[in-house]
C-alpha cells in the first residue's frame, strides 16, 4: 500500500470547513511562542538561530497549507503528500536538533496524523512521535518533567483527535444513511400511490367502459343515447390510458437517479464507489432497464459482498449497451447468487433480447444495438 493510499482525508463535511480548521490551528499554535522565544531572546544565536527560524517558518507554512486544503478534493493536488511528509520530517528534525521547547512540534504533527491518516496508521505515527519526543529530550538532557508532559500530550491529543475524527466520520455516514432512508421512503410512497391509483381508478374506469358497452347494445333504438354512451366510453378509455401512463411514470426507475442512489447507498455502507458512463447515456428504451439493473446489483453488493470498492460502468457503443457492476468483496462464492431479484432482472433483460452474465463479484447486462436502434 502506497503512502497516498494510507492518507484518507475525509473532507470538509467531517473535519469542518477550511476556515474553521484554520481558526482551530491558530488557537492551538500558541505553544509555538516558546520556540519563537528561543530565537527572539537570544537563546539561539548565529547560524543556529537562522536555521531554527527557517525551520519553524517552513513547518508552520506547510502545516497551515495541509490543514487549510480541502481534503476530499485534494485542492493542492499532488503537492499534498510532499507537504505532509515535509511537516513530519521538520517536526522530527526540530525535536532532535534543538530539544527543549522544540519538542512540541511532534505534538502538532500527531494532531495532523489523527485527522489525516487511518486510525491504525495514526496510532503508529503517534508511537513514533512519542519516541522522537523522548529521544530528543534525552539527547539534549531536558528535564524529565518537560519530557513527561510532552509525552503525555502526544498520547492524549493523538487518542483524542482520532476519536473526534472517528465520531465525525460516523456522524457523516449516519447523515448519508438517513438521506437514503428518506429517499427509499419516498420511493416506497410513490409505488404505494401507483398501486392504489391503479387498483382504484383502473378498476372503476374499466367497469365504466364495460357498462358503457353494455348500455350501448341495449340502447340500439335511440341514436342519441348511443352517441352519448359512446362518448362516455371514449372518455373512460382515455382516462384509463392516462391512469396507466401515470402509474408507469410513478414506477419508472431512472438510470441517473439509480446511479446517484447507488453512490449514496455504497458510501453509507462504507464502500468506495467508482461510477463511469462512456459513450453517452443509454437510449431511453434502456433507461428503466439499466436502472433496475443498477439497483439489483448494488443491493447484492451491500448485502452480501463484504466489499470495500465497487465499480459501476455503463458503456454505449455501436455494437450495444453494456452495464457492468464489479466489486472486490469476499462474500464467499460471490454475491450474485441467482435469487428472486436476479431472476426477475434476467426476465426483464431477456424480454429486451439482452443477456445477463453473473459471476463472482460481477454482474454484466448487455443489450445489442439492433434491439433499440
């Protein structure tokens, strides 16, 4: 695993806005007045003072840039990782080169570890920083009281901010889950309305049509009556058609909506989602079919796959339209067991003269272009 993979910035939603993070850092950095005092008061002189000043300014600048960056978007691009490494190296260098008040720099670095690294890696960084503080203090023969206080700060602040970061991450996931619950509730309500509309109005209008046909046959002696009854029958048939169209609209599952829903569902389940659409959106006739396919595939991934990453790819070309859902789970034999959901999906795809391929952690739906061109 690369260093970049170990950094898991969680974004402003979990760590607060850049402005809020900067305010917090500005308050916390008050303890850097002690290293500054070594330079200002003449405790460091000559080249040592110059190097100490440059080190401190570089450390603070790199630290502020990392904290102020937008983590989920990596606003500093590829520079975020060298800056992160620079902060770590400067913190260690200051502690080992100067000791004393400069032992506080690894404490600040631990806070950065807690917010930027995965918990296990942050704990490793905390232990290494603790060794640096103790080693730097012993090397420069600082008082054991000072070393003990800074060592306790490394441990307590590291554990505290790891807990804070985890709490915010859980809160963020909870909000995603709540949004998904609300969306599913709205979808279920739409389906309920569709069923009720079809059952009530559809039945009543169908009965009106039948009664109109019967009345038309009974009123053959009266042209005016036949005309009026025919009008009633025509209106009822039109209303019945409109009701069925409305119900179809309520029940339709848009591919774009399902892709957005898939991102939210996978994120709430802790699965990284990678959604790609190549060659433009699929034809309108496949929109609902692919929407059903996405929902069924993602449901299987969340319930059975035990995955950490899921790729959803929609490709439209001259030969046909393809939807693929692939995950990296270890769900034991693959999550795509042929249950009722996949059987129903297979029937839909087969009805469109397409094919469904099911394998270990892979679902592939293909509809040839000739079927929708």
